C-alpha cells in the first residue's frame, strides 16, 4: 500500500511484545488480555514484517513464512 512510513516501527514492535504472555506463550490483542491463536499468528507475522531477526521472513499476502512457500512452490501475485 506504500504507507509503511506512516508507522512508528519501534512503537509497534514494543506494543506487540507487551501483548506477549511470557509465561504461557502467545500474543493477545492487548496487554494483559488472554492470548489466542489469531493474535499470536498476527503478532509473529507482524514482528517478521517489521524485520525482527529472530523470526523467519513472512509473506505479507499469505501470512506464511517465505521458506515454506518456496518449498511448496507457491508464490502469490502481488498487486502494484
């Protein structure tokens, strides 16, 4: 969408990380809320798209690690 510059990447990364439940794992929609699979997927994908070096690069269309897509020979078409 060409609007990545509108985000404060450091603050977004910090918000995602404070939503993590360090005791049981996973991410919630807000700090202190119950973790769930959807927000865990989005949290991990978000950290990947923000360039977190501890997480594999994710495809922004399919929310899937790029190496998995390459292994199954699936590359989505991106609109320009």
